[in-house]
């Protein structure tokens, strides 16, 4: 059902400052910056082997990332797991009583289909499920 850790999402106040650390100091490479307007977020992608770090900066004080940082400060926000068939996984998990934030897949970075599970059901870890375009 789960193929790999697709990425780890890190909430940051300012992508430029974070890229200075991850890119300039640590030497990782940024493969692209993308804004997902619907989620009020700007992302920067840093591939590492088969996985990546996804930096998340809120584009609005009302955005979920801004609210997260307000409450908990910067840091790991979610873990994204790649799946083959997001609809099938959502149906299966719902049946098993896992609480879903997204009942239907929505669009994420790079045209992927994504859905979040409620951290209440997963030991406080916010899990994003992610299906790549075929
Ligand atoms: Zn993500």
C-alpha cells in the first residue's frame, strides 16, 4: 500500500532564509519553488535520494502553516507517504476507522493528488498521502 516516504514537510517562516541553511550551508539542491494558492503555501523542494524535504512557507497569516508556526514554532509539519491508488487507500482507511482530513483527494505540489489523515488517528503525526500522476 505504501511505497516510500515521498517527502518530509517542514514549516518555515521564510523559505529564502531556510534555503540559505539547507542549500548554501548544507549543500542540498533546490529542485523548484512552487506556490499552491489553494493551500496558501509556497514550497521549496530539496531532493535527497528517493525522497525529499519540502519547505513550507505560508503566503497568508490565515494559512495553516502560519497558524502551525504560531502555535508550535518552525519544524517538522508532516510526513508524506507515496501510494499507488489514493482513492483506494482513503476508502480502506476510512473503513478501518482512521479519521481523514480530506475525504477526497486534492491537488498538491507538482500536480500530485494528495490527502491528509487526521493526526488524532496517527499518534499525533500529520500524514499526507500522495499519488503521482501516471
Ligand atoms: Zn507535503
